[in-house]
C-alpha cells in the first residue's frame, strides 16, 4: 500500500514563499507521475502541477512562473516550491501519484497553506 504524507504548509504573508514536501512509501514512486492538487474553501479541487517520472513538468496558468514542482526519486520525495504567494493560493494542498495518462490513484491527506494579505 502506498502512502503519501505532505508537509511544509503553514501561514505566510502575501509575497512570501513556502516549500511543500511529499514523502511516499512503497516502491512505485519513481515510476509514476506525481502531482499537486489544491482545494480552496468553497471551490472545486484543481490541479496545480504535474511532474513525470522523467522530470517533465506542467502547471496551471495561475501558478506558472511562481511555483516549481520537483522530485527526488532516490528519496521517494516530491516537492512544490511556491514563491510570490498571494491570498488566492490559500488552500489545502494534496500530493498525488498515478500512472502516466491515467488517474491519480494515491492521495495524501493534505497540508493547509494560508496566505494573509
């Protein structure tokens, strides 16, 4: 059974930065696409960023140029570096894992990011 555990969330002022981490158990991490989703209060969950096993990345337009997704397959860990945060980035951020072109089968419990104005 794969478990994903996020960390690094917290309260930050607008313009600040945070780095989220996602630690994965099991042996499938390096072979799967890793992603970060977020869900803001009263809003639908949205995909923020993806990174393939080979390191190819993609981002939702609202975070391009501000967020960077990365992974360390040797450590079974993924990251989301978030710069220039604004109140619209306030949400619970979820790490997820799944096969290329398929659904995200594994989800963490989330970490809360709150950006104050």
